[in-house]
C-alpha cells in the first residue's frame, strides 16, 4: 500500500471536472533511446544527423500548433551515447545538465529511466534529476534498504482527460550494469509493479499509459524485454510506449477483451511515436476511450531555428571541446592491421586495461573507426575515432582454459585452416571486408601466444606463457580486464564463446571503472601534454600467426584489397 497515498494526493490536485464534456482528443508524443543526439549536426564530423532533438523540436512544435492537448514523454536512454553527453558529464559537470535543459525546453512531461541512464553513474543521473522540471518515473526502481527511489507514476490532465503515466525499467540492469555502479539500486519485476499501479489508477484516471524502457520480447535474460508480456497480461493499460531494443514498432495486442497499443519510436530521434487518445464524455458515467498510433519520421524535417538559437552556445562549447588538442603519441595509432598482427591502437587499449585493478590479462577487440590516427596532434575528436563507444572497464575472474576458449572462438571467425597451398587465409567477403565484424576479433595481452592456422578450429591457440615469463595454467584463475560490452553486451562474443549467461558472468565481477575508457585516454594525453611529453604507445608483440613461412605468403595476397570496417 506504500504508493496509494501519494497517488491519491496527486489526483486531488487535478482540475475540476468542468471540462469533461463532449469528445476530447489528446496527442501523446514520445521519443526514446535518443542517446545524446541533441543537435542536428554531429559534433565530431559536422555531418547532418538523420535524427536529433533539434529536428524533433520542429515536429512537436507543429503538433502543438495543430492540437490543443499534447503530452510529451521519453522512454529513457537519454544520458549516454554522444560527444555532447560525454563532454557535459566529464567537463561541464558544474553546470546544469545539458540533457535536462533541452528536455525542459521541449516541454517534456515525464521520462522513464533507461539502462544507459543508470550506467553513467549516480553523480551524473542525480545531476540530471536535480535539473529536470518533470518527473523521471520508475515504479519498479528502488533501493535495497530504503524503498522507492523514483516516483512510481505521474498523472497529467489535458482538457479534463486524466492520463496516468506509469514508469517501468528493464530488470536487465541488475546484471548488465556493473555492481559497483548500480550499487544498492535494484529494479523489481515489471509485471508485478504495473499490475499494482493499474489497480490503483484505473478508477481515478481515464487513460493509463505505461512509459517503458524495455524491449518487445526476448533479450539477454528472460526478464530483459517484456513489453509484449506486459501488454497482454496486465489489465487496464491502454497503451505501452517503449524503447530499449531500438526497433520501431506500432501494433495492437489483444489483452482479454481489450486491445492495447504497443509503440516504439526507435532510436536516435529518427522517429517519434504519435499516439492519439480520443475520449468521449457524452456518457459521463462511462467515458469511451479509443487509442490509435503511428510512427512519424523525422529525418526529412529541418532543425528548429529556435532550438538552434537557444542552445547555440552549448553547441559551440561541444564543437570547441571536440577540436581541442590534448597531446601527441610516439607512434601512429593504427587498427587496420589488427587481424594479422598486433596493432598499435589495440595495444594502447590493452595497456590501459592492464593498469586497471591489478589485471593479469586484458581482452579487447578493435573498435576504432579509422584505420590510422595521426601522432603529431591528438584531439578529442581523434579519441572518439579511436574508441567511439561508451565502455567502462570491468575486472572479472576467468580460468586459463576460458581465456584460451575465447581466443579459439575468435580466430575461428576470421581464419580458414590453410596448408598445401590451399587458401585464402582470411575469411573475407567478395568486397574485401571480413566475413565477421571486426569488433568480434578478440585479442589478449598479459600472455604470449601463437595462432597456428594450419591446425583445425579449436586447436589453433597455443599459450606459451604469461608475458612476464611465468607459466600459464588452464586451471588457474586470472584477474582479467574487459570492457563493459564484452561483460554484458547483447551480442558479447566473449560470453558467446564461453556459453555463459549474463547472470552467471556478472557474479565474476571484481571492480569496474567509474567512467568510460575514453576519459582515461583523454586524461593520459592531457597530463603528458602538460609535461611536454608524448604518450608512449607500447609494443607488446605478444601474439602472432604461425607458421610464418605459410602465413606470409597468404597475407601478401589476402591483405591487398582488405577493407577494415566495423
């Protein structure tokens, strides 16, 4: 019964029923998984983005012009995913949250709490909460010891129509977000929380909408994506507006004798969800509600000039930040050769991971967007080209045999078994690209090993020793640093190789970094630059393809038209 009193108090404050006459139409407009795409121009390359909140502003301005009653909600994953969010959280943290300022200006009425909003850490999302003029709702988000963390729901009124908005967050964050980042925050069962709240709200509101950060169905664990189950099993919900799986969808599902609108605008503000509520008050004792929806494309819309003008100073700050020179490197940072020899860009990432949490082994994969990055001047923009994703470092325990299995699994995706002149060595598409995405090519540091491409799959990797010369054992446990994608990503090649579920693998965590790897790269360059020194890029050269008399001949042919592309 812990939430009934606040909900009823909110209802008491609603406007009188004098407007509850005739037929009233309300538009509910939604975005989701914006991931920091605020400005119409990409703050790294200057290109126009397909979607952005600058374009969305044009859209919702027109909706508000055409319709008197409009509600705007967002389904979460606001705070992470672009250079503007990164700069705002790491360099502009003493200012009001940029995201909050923009969503306030857009007139947002409520937002759900996304998994990537949680993974930025408590200081960043609490700063956002302090700055917003609307509730971030999460009926199933709570503290282990202290109870509710977010408002469970909010009720908005438009021309007498009372709309209950229930916030829900995917339970996957209990395992996908490293334990020292999520701390004692927990996400409860979505279905149970929604069932409780609809029973409270159904007699006091005209329409109930679930604003959800959870995908449609399936996922890494059985409780990750539950929108389909929610819509079909919880009575009295009229619509589910959701995000998380980045897949635009609009359909009606049957729940008993009722139909429930299920709609997802997709990611990156490329679309908006447009929900039309029609409430007929002519029978005052039993208002009739109809709900319909559609996906509105935003890519062809111009950016709102007023949005651009209002936030021009913040945009200029982000552009200046992207252009800022942070230092120099001793050698070019290259990743295009990563498939056939140790690449300096990958070795630099390994060097950072090896210094984290007393690592004995580091595992990573190519993530650079450029094949080579200059050494004369390294800018923040170059760092994003080197490491574009928002990945924290995570220390986990792995057996020697598991490390070997991960490497075996990886090389099986990229090399054919060769010998007696039969080739090619590299598994490539006709256009010269690898058959498998390069981001799945995992290499190790901290151990010396060879990959014998004349042997069958599963028997190619020979770990000679630890790189310090001590023996390597299949039975020993090693403190291993990986990134958060390999730790919990939906398509993590590491967990795929091990056949380990997310819940089981999460239990292996020792420690995670409080911020993502780009922050450590930028800091390292900036500190060396202040000293007038270059950042030394190590050359571990701890693995190679063998036998070299065989591989050299194949690579001389296979690499001619090779195209490194993530």
